[in-house]
C-alpha cells in the first residue's frame, strides 16, 4: 500500500482498498477532519475576533485546496460536475 493508504487506514470505517473510489474517499475524509477542526475552533469562541479569523483561514485553506484539486481531477476525467 502507498503512504496515502496507510494514513487512511487509521481512520474509522475505512472501506475496502480495492474500491475504485478508495483514494478519493481517503482524501475526502482528511478534508472533512480539517473542516471539523475549524468547527471546533469556532465552537470555543464566543465573539468574532481577528485571531480566530486568522486561525480559521489557516485551517480552511488546506481543505479548500484539496477540494479544488479533487474537482480539477474529476473535470479532467471528463465527468460533468453540476
């Protein structure tokens, strides 16, 4: 297995690695975990502030890039995305 698979196997509910969408599923699980972390951060702050905004930007930039990359890959595969 490649390194991506090894990381993904640490996640609960990991599907069969031979599944066609396995690597995509792993990528989405990592992205979801990053977004969940941002949700936790805002859940701990009562009022909006610049420090929290900066932290959210930092936490959400990576999943944003990941989703953008996934969408680009799907578009290049010739799939229509609504």
